[in-house]
């Protein structure tokens, strides 16, 4: 069986990091397929290679000479090559990139060259074959990722390639032009490669040792999460937990391939194992994690006998759709409904939206409540333990935090509360204290 390993930009920022990555790969003969990102920051005020490439592209568009701006990119890669003692030369690639820029290539091509060049270097250093992602990862004519074609084509390539480096972040359109994924694209590429290779494990190497129960910027030294299910991960990622982009789980989830989040700088750490199901794996704590986001608004509506008004919710949601506003949560009562939305989606259309809602559903009372934050308490262990919601509410009440709304799915996997933004950090802390510190 093979493993797919993806390394982020901080893991491949310089030659020293390249050596760490190579040691990790060589320590396990099953690590057959490697997905690299572009070089990230080497120090706080450094610039990522992808950002340098974007700068070059903008100069080309504005008719400026980009040669001087491209020089730091050349120096970065040539420095890594020299430090690693390789005989490799990227001169032909630099010339080709310059020619493509001058011929009016697209912005995605410019952005993707960071991963492309890093992949060539890493493949040479490891002695692996380099497989350009544009050969096996495809988008359709509308720019949507083509999962079926990709899985078939990339799978065929990997079947005849025992060890390979496949750059992350991009693929090809039907006409051969380069198309990049959105944020977290290299994570998604790693997942796609893992599915195509029918891998036993997808290892995602970054600069942290897996997921934490809570945001370390809010909670000091939060506990790590050893095992988490795909469903729990999606809930936490959607609510702001970082490390792995939420879209990256879908290809491997459909193939029941687990993901292991690992730390390049501390490879001995277990990290976090993401699995399809954890029914037989005991959870250390009742909850798995706490995450949240600010900048929400609630469209609050009261209407007498709303529950017997046929088509009420359909008409309300149609108004929101017409204004390109997408509900996050919709807690309801007999005569009340609150539609929680991202506050930014209301910019520039509050007055018109309010007018259309009043015309369409004729509420007895209507208001938009701003300055809300959402916090999700997530955990598969919550299903079998009584009183979880009571403990969440008690923790917030004792901290004098007012709960504006409550939403819990039928799966009992999470409880979401809306509070005032000013109480966000305090709320995360007291919930953590209630479920983690009290159980140690």
C-alpha cells in the first residue's frame, strides 16, 4: 500500500526544510507520492513565492518590465538548489515562464509556477519522477473540478509511476490552460492524489501538530485532538478552525481514506488522525473541539400564526436568494424565525432587502440584529452523554454572557450558540474550561 504526503509552504521554505522533508519521506518506504506547495515565508517579514509571482503578473498586465521583480524568485529557487548540492538547472523553466508572461498567459498560470518549480526541485532531490499536475488533474469548461476524469487519468499515471512528486494547487482546463484551486488548493490536490492512488493514508504535513481543541490565540496551550471524524472536522473547519481546508476532505472521504495531520518540525508527534468513523475509538473528552466566527447578523421576523402560513419560509428564502444572501443557520419558533447570515452579504442592500421582506411575508415585527458571533461545540461523544447543552449554557451564564440564539442539529454532533461579538473570546474560554479543564 502507498501513502500520499503533502507538505505546506512553511515545510518547504528553504533548503533546511527540504532536508527535513526528505528525511520524513525516506523514513517510510510507503510514502510514494508527494504533493508540495510553493515556498512559504522563511521569517516573519518574508514574502511567499506565490505573492512574488502575483506581483510579476500584475506588472505584466500594466505593461511594466517584470524582470527585476522576478529576480528574487530566481534567487530563492537557485539558492535552494545550490544549498542542496544539486546539479539541477531551472534556467529553461525561467525562460519559458517569462515567455508565457509576455504572451499574455492567465493569472492562474502565474500563481501555479511556485508549486511547479518547487515540485521539480523536490523530485530531483528525492530521485522521484516529476508529474506535472496539468497532466492528470482537470477542470471542465465551466472551470469546475472534474473529479471523474481526474481520478481516471491521474490513477492511470500513478499506476505506472511507483514514486512521484505532483505539485499542488493547480490543474488544466480542456484547452490546456492552467487553472488553480481556491484557498487550500494544495490540500485538495493531496486528497485528489490519495484517492487516485487508492492510498492507505493521506499525510498532510504542516507547521503544527494537528488540530487543537480550541484556538490557541484565545485559549492558552489548548489540548490537541488525537482522533476526529470527517463530520466533526467539517463542522469545526466551517466554523473557523484552521490547519486543513474543509473542501480537502471530500475526495478521501468518499474513498474512506484517513488523513493524518503531522508537523514537519516535530515528526515524532502523533498529530491528528481524521477517520471516516470513530465508533470504536474512545474520545478523551466529551467534546472534540470548539470553534467560532464573528461578523454575523440575524434577520429576525415575528408573524402571528406563521406556522400555518403556507409557503412562508419558501417566500422568505426566495427573497434572500434573489439578493444573493445565503443563510448560515435558521433557528425557528411557532411565530418567529431568525435567519443568520454573514454581515458582509448585507452591505449595500439592507434597505432594499428590508423592503422586499416586508412586502413579501408581511411580518408583525422585523429587524436586523448585527454584531453577532457564532460558536460551535462539536463532538461525537455528545450523543451518548446527557446534559451537554445544559453545561454549555451554564458556562456562559456563569460568565454573564447572554445567548442570543441556539441551534442544534438532529445528529447531536454539535451545538451552535449566537452571542454578542464582544463576548466571543470569553465564551470560547469558559466553554473550554467547562469541558476540558474540568475533566482532567
